[in-house]
C-alpha cells in the first residue's frame, strides 16, 4: 500500500489504496454496529464535500473518516466538527504550515493580510440519531497533503506546496490522538479553536438557511456558533457558509 497504516492509534484503522468515499464506507460500517474505526484512503474517486459539492481527492492526500458513538445530544455535534478542524490545523502546523481556521471548519492558509486564504483541508460530518441522542457520528477529514497544488482547484493549497511532503502515517496518528483527547474534553475545543481562527476580526458574509448576513465576526459561542456584529446588533449563526470580505 501507498501508506502503511500500522500505527498506534486509539481506534482501529481500515486502510484503502482507493475508495469511493471514506465517509460512505464509515456509514456502511455504522450500519453493521461498528464504532471507533478510522477509514483511511490514499485516493478517493467519489469524494464528497459540504453542501453536496464534489471533493477532489487524488492519491497523496489524507482522506479519513472517523466513526464513533459519543454519548452526546445532536446539539453538541458541531463541537466534534470544530475539534476535527482544530486537530487538523495543529497537525498541519507541526508539519510547518501556517494553518488557520475559517469558520466553521475549513483549514486554510492565509495569503496576505486581508483575510484571504487558500484551502488546505475540509471537514464533512455526518450522523444519525434521535433528538436527544446521537447514534453514530462520522467525521470526514480531507487534507491536501502530498499533492501538487496544480492538481487541485485554484483556491486550494497543499502541504507539499507550503512546506514539503509530510509523513502521512505520523500525521494521521497525531490527528487521531488529538481527536481522542477532545472526546473526553469537548469543552476545551472552543478556546483552542479561537486561538487558530482566521475568521475572528474579519468582515464576513454568512449564508444561512434564513438568508444572508453581513457584519464583523466577533466571537464564537460555547457551542461553536459565530457571533456577527451588524448595524442592527449582534446575531448568532449556528450553521452556514462564511466568506471573508475585503475590509
Ligand atoms: C468540505 O467541503 O470542505 C468538506 C470536505 C471533506 C472531504 C473529506 S475527505 C474524507 C471524507 N470522505 C469524503 O468523501 N469527504 C470527506
């Protein structure tokens, strides 16, 4: 295999040279009752992004989905996604990349001083459960690792481009270890997220289900919602897509 995943992870690891989507595989495993499994692939041929977008996932990346069954309510599930972005940004920083986070969970590398960036990694969380209880959660993490930036969309960057190739085995191990720590300490996610945030202090346009909002991103709440200061006062946005505007 292209990556030897004989790693000492806090979960079991299933490795694929090539797969449709690691998130689809995690869903399949969830249906069999499995838990605490990371599905990792060298290449995905049907990678999926947020908002039904396709996600380019050529050979050389870190394409991973972590299936767990945390004892939490669905309202707290966004914290898992934030945890994944924090763990990913930290692992990338250790690899020498100036990785930051764009709300809610894009890992980006700043370009210049105006809040512009290129995307290094994205997170796609999927789950099943009832109102009061999460049945399972699959956190999909896609990191543009050892890939030529020219092979990805223009808005993307890669670890290779920013800092040279990483040891993917160590990178994944590091990622899974840090995620395991947040499982027992979900409260520490938000302060860690704030430290890495590129979005705070930016002028933003947020697309949310109820419409568009423009203002200054001033904070995130304990549950990970973005606080936007507008001419009419502060608004809190639990979920949506955010764009940094020129100041
Ligand atoms: C985004 O739109 O920013 C989220 C991208 C998530 C991509 C990862 S790669 C591993 C996992 N499997 C998928 O099909 N998608 C996620």
